[in-house]
C-alpha cells in the first residue's frame, strides 16, 4: 500500500496519514471508507457458521457453480470432488468459514473485504455482476457474492485435517484462551495494541472494527506498545476482549434470529467508537477521534483512552509504517 510519509491533521481534528478516500459517505461523521464493506470478524463469522449449520448440516452438496475465475484457488482435489457429499459440520478457522464434507474433505471460504453469503431456495441463480458462486445443497442454495471490483474472496478445496491446518494463521482463540495464553500472545512481539489485536498470527478472528471496540472498553490507546503494558492493563485488555466479542456475538445472534444474516457490516449502531468519528463517546461525551492510514481507519476516544491527547505526533507515520501490514491479505490473515 502506498503510504504518505507526512502526518497531516484534518480540520475536524483527525490524523491523516494519506490523502482521504474520495468516495461519498452517507451520513455525517461517517468514516472515510464508510461505503466500503469490511471483513467479517469473529462475531459475524460465528453467526454465519451457526446459521449455515442449521441449514446444511446433514444435507448433501449436490453441485457447485462457480462464475468467477478468481474464486477457486486450488486444483487438487478438484471442486467436482466435493459434489454428492454430505455435510458433516461447519466451523470457523480465523476469519474463514469451513464446510466439512464426508470423506475428510473441506471447503474453505475466505470472504475478505466484500464477500458475503446469501441463503436462497434451491435452484437460485448466481447474481450477474456480484455473484461468485452457488453451492447447491439438498436443502437450498448458498450464494457467494462480492460487491467490489477487486475480487479477493477465495475458495479452497482441502483434503484432510493436516491440509486444513495450513489455512489457520495460528492465533489463539480469544474466547477460549486463558489469561496466561493471552499474555504470551501479546508478548510474542513488540507491536502497537491495534496491530497486536488484529494480527491473525497472535489472536484469531479480530479485525479493525472490534479491535476499536475492545481498546475503548479497556481504556487503552491503540498506539500503546505491547512491551509497555502493565499486568493490570493486560488483565483489563483480556477482560475487554472477551466481553466485547461475547456481547456482540450474542447481539448478532439475536438480530439474525431464525433468519440468515444478510446485513453483515463493520459499522453497527451501538458501537462505542468504530465508525463514529466526531460523534460523542457514549461514556464521556467527548468527540470520537480517528487515525487514517491508507484504507484503514482507527477510531478512539481521546478522553477515555489517551488521557485527552490527540494522536498527532509526527513519529506516528514511522510507527505505523513499521508496524502495519503491507497488504490486505496480511491484514486479514
């Protein structure tokens, strides 16, 4: 990603590290890239998996129709090998959705930025411009769409648990890990908290949106280095991570109900800071601030998280440049 080496402050007090996205936004104070979908994170993927399991568990995958040549990233086993097999389960691996088929075969879906799933009756057509594939089960059709010019969503056909393991970036599960495991994951490298939380090699399933919410809940700056955390701050961050992910997963479950989750987005009403630039912090009333780096935006409350300090230091450009992933694939794991 191209990075401007100069730090500039916008008129509203945010910190900009690159010229802003020129896409129109749809509401006052919206993030620069509000119209760009964000990668589904742990709460979204969990609800996707649960909704899929309720619909395709025990069903037979009768046929796969792929309309985008960029989607399928493997050639052995062939996609045809997945057809006529029963579904044994659905699971999450990081930000990937894994459909387990009989015969120890797996379909690994990574939605990336704009990939989304739709559940439709049997025989549904693949949408013309955004459709990537249709998975025809005996119980209905799962459509995969991607509303973006750059098609980044991927499908891998994988044989065996060992093959599946290669698609796991290796981060610990934040809702299953102990405090000591969490502490060790943070200590595995000296990074900003924003990067440490979103690094799939350290923590599984957390991205841009929920890392903002976690850090606000923990009252910690996104730019604090992991090596500088006290024991009390690590415990606070651990508790905030578990609480935020658990609460949002439950909330998305309630929103979906018995239906299929159709409105998957990173900008949700009820979030404390993410996507709420210039709007009042729900805890203290101070305006939410932002740091913009390439296509990514970090939101925070200066009063709650940085002792009232706006993150404008000129060293910020170098700090983020050294600590930030260079590609979306690296960012999203």
